[in-house]
C-alpha cells in the first residue's frame, strides 16, 4: 500500500498492510523542539537547518523529513497561514497577543498559557459586549495564501496522507477569550450569553473550514480539529450539558467538513469515554489522542465497544511509559496497543499528544521500530 492508502484504509475499517504511523501530521501528534533536537543528535542527523515551527505556544516543531522517512511515517501536515490583518505578535519575549485578543504568557521557556482575554474582566457580560468586540476575519487571505499549491504538491508529488489542520474548536476558544473557570460558570449562570459566544466563535470556525476546503480540498485527505472536553477522571461537563450546549456547535463544524467529503480526526484529551457515542453522532471518524492513562480509556474496551464505528489515533502512553519507561517497556506498550486496536483496521499509531522534552530519544526510536516490526 502507499502511505495514503494505508491511512485511508484504516479510517474505513479495512485492515492495511501494516498499522499506519503518525508523527507531526497534526498539532496534537508532533514533537517539542527540545525532544526533536535530542532525537536528531541520537540519530546522527545535523542540527541545521532548524526545523519549522509547528506552534510557538506549545514550542512544537515539524519533524525533519529525514526523521519521518526513517520511521516511515504515513501522513504529512497542511496548516493554515497567519492572518495578515491581525497576525499573532510578540508583546515581550515571553508574551504573545493573538488575533482573538487573547494574551499568552510563558515562564522559564515553557509552554505559553492563556493569561488574559477580551471578556475576562466582565463581571456580567451582555450580548452587546459581543456586538462591540473586534472579532477575527475568517476570510483573511493570509490564512489561505499558498494553501492550494502546498496541498497540491503534497498530494501529487508524494504518496502521504495530507491532513488539513484546522486547530482548536469553540470550547477552547471560549475558554481563552472569557477565562477558563469563568466560562464554565457562564454555561450555568449566563446561558444566553454563553450560547451567543459559542455561536460567534463556531461561525468563524465554520467559515474558516469552508474557505480552506474550497481552496485546497481537492488535495486534502482528512481534516483535524479538536476541543478538550474531558479531564483525567471524567468529562469536563456533565454529558447532558455537553449535548445541550456544545454538541450542536461541534455538529455544525463537522457538517461543514463533511460537505466537502472529508473524514474527521477529532482531538480531545482525557476521559472522553462517556461522550464517544455523541462524537460518533456528530460525525467524527477517528478519536485522538486515546489517552490511555485516563479513566475508562482502556484500548481493549474501546475497540470492543466502538471499533466498528470509530477509528483510534494515538494510544502510546505519554503519562508514564514514554517519558520514564525503558525501551523494552515502550516496545511492550506498542505491542499491547496494536493487539487491542488493529483488528479490521481502525488504528493509527502515535504518542498520546505531543512528545515532550523529557522523553528519551531511545524511547521514540523504540516506539516506531516496534510499530514497524510488530504492526505488520
């Protein structure tokens, strides 16, 4: 099979010639800059030129093509450009301001964390505050400049699956612009404002998705976007609250993507188990990252209960095994997840979320070498 055929077969629940692999094809399946540099050195690759930045906020990079070929990775990313009207800009060495008006701050060279937003200081926000806000322009040409040509080259000049990265969903963005805890309170205390905010954000995201797929959809194989709707032990919201307020917006975004005929990889960390039937109804084709350390996220159970309707993308434990395990333990982890998830396709193997700086390069090599050997 070609790399593209392998990914698409897995998503269609057809068993490919080997388990497909991902590294760096999405914003939630890539690698931190420090871990990438250590992996380069371990593999004897030159440290120059520096890798392309995937996300400044999460300090992640696009892996070197030499690394991707070394591990025979099956997919490649297609990312939107920066809006020209209001690009993300540095306020200081450790502070960023994005197009939504959200301030991002880091300490000691770590990840940037959202620290302020345009609605964070409103004690009793009203619909008028939404009308007065300065919203991003979803049709800003900078997002789509060169997108079609980059997609076409990937599709026609390689056999890799091309994944369009749309980024985060309305849950995250509402948290950023309003404040994490305050937004959760709003859902119960200010439902009219909450739904209006969700609609504003979701509408912008739908327009961006439509524009991107109209521009480059002919060369895109699947689409990735995400919203963290769970914690380590449970869902972030009660399931009934998710179904009433969030699910219709997720469905709206999914419908926009499906109108272009593209499968969807949906990212949510945590114990999303209770909402998996809802995600299937929304139209999700594959769940990422399959956080196996979270409650009720055992891979054997997930495959038995939902493997006919949903594919799984991720699964290799980053809570303990990758950062602190031995290469032998990593190989056993890979075998376990393949045994649980590979039957009749439906599995793309990679780490649970981005590979962090503390993960030894030996363990990264062990993960992909075991997958290539055992995944056949």
